[in-house]
C-alpha cells in the first residue's frame, strides 16, 4: 500500500462542502461517505475527509479552531501549470469559496495563489518550473 494522506476537515454544511470539493476537482468516494462524512479524493494518495463538526469533535482532543479567525494549517496543492493554478482558484470562488485571500505569488519559476473553502480552510495551489529552478542555481 502506498503512503497516503487523509486531511480531516470539520465543515458546517456537508452537502455544500461536498459540492465545493467536487468543483475544485475531487471525486466523492461513496464507500467512505455517509451523513456525517464525505471522502473527497484529490489523487490516488490524497483524500480530504470532510466531517460534520459534531463528528469531527469525536476525534479531536482539543476545541475546534475557527478557520476564518485562526490559521491552523495551509494546504498547498501542486498544479501542472500557471493556468491550472488560476483555474482551480477561480473554480473555488465560483463554488462558494473565496479567492486570493493573500496576494498572488509570482517569482517566475514559482506561481501561487490562495483560496478558502466555504468554512475558511486555506489552500495554496502552486506551480513550479523545476527546470528553471535547477538552472537558477548554476
């Protein structure tokens, strides 16, 4: 079995969050989804496990953070191109999220933007030109 990452996120509206994650390119795995959780597959090795807040609390030893007020994590998502960074950010905004919660980052070889999901969890889609990065150090 490959090493995998499951990012567990508390959400206020499971149906709306499920639609949002589908809009940014995830697919729902019904086998691991029910009225309290939605397993949203990003890739073969990464899944966003959306959990209702009450259900999430059964796993969390501490009080829930308020993502719109506090930052607990920044989730970077690699993309294949600058256009893909723009596309996922715009899709997030159109699906109930908020785009560009921080200024765009453009270093030539690295391009990134940010967006929030409907609950305020922050994502950083980014593209890096590995060839330009390798030659920059020479």
